[in-house]
C-alpha cells in the first residue's frame, strides 16, 4: 500500500528571527500583526497600502541620502583654517593616506550598499505597483535580503558624533546641512527595516501577481 504524502510549499512557513521557532503562515486582516508564540516577536504584518507606503518612504529616504552625500557634514575651524568634511571626502582621505582596505570597506558600508539597497527597494516597489516582472521582483528581493545586513550608516553616524564630542574642546565645529540629512536618512532607514520586512514584501508579491 502506497502512503500518500502532502507537500506544503516553504512559502507557507516563517522562522522567528529571535528564537528560530517555525510557524505556519496564516492570512491576516488589514492592519493585523502575527507574533511568535514563543517570544512574542513580530513575524509579519498586513499593511494598509504597503506598496504605496513603501515606495513613498523609499523615495524620501533616497532624497535625504543624496543630500547627505552632496554637501559638507561639518566644517572644522582650527587656528583660522577651515576644513569641510563630507561623506565622499572621508572615503577619499582614507585612500589618499594609503588606508586602501579601510577606505574600500567604508565606501561599501556607508555609500555603495545603502545606495544599492535603496535603489533595489524602490525598483521592487515600483514593479509591484505596476504589476510587472514577477521573476525580476523575486531576484530583487533575494538581493535585498543579502545586502540589508551590510548597511551600517547608523554606526557611521554614531562614530561622527563621538569624534565631534572629542573635537569640541580643540576646534570650532559648524554643522552642515548634510548632517541633518544624514540623521533623517538613518531614521528612515531604521524605520523601513523595522516596519517592512522581506517576508512581507514576498507575501505582497504573491498577492500582487497571483491574485
């Protein structure tokens, strides 16, 4: 006698990122939240207008990212000499002083990876909005999942504040427009990573293309 087996797609399961407990996904009503039965962590949500909401946040974050890189973060004045410091100048300074590996690492984690993550996120949300490129959306979500852990702009921002605190007693510090833009960008980035997960985007993709 042949025993019948039932194959369930892995898309119907989700693993808690905090305690690794396996859960079977269940449909949620709009605005509802699914939590882990073991540790209470949020597993996934059912957002109102997730695609428009995510697209608006992504574009806003990208605008502040551009501003943060286009102007000086701070101007340091010491004995009448002023030095303008911007994100690109920090990376270039590391290369000019032969810190090639450190400069390359900083270039990736504070500029290249955040730029790629934002570009891929906006592109994904736009394709979902216009209901085009299902396979392309899948590939974009896979790349987003791989790149997200490498965005460390918030760590760089904290290091800037630590350095400024140490310099206050030795030089005059003038804050630039880019510092405010960088703070807002980091806030957007953290909010996006907390409020919209790859799992939610994957579910949105299934609803968008499979009805």
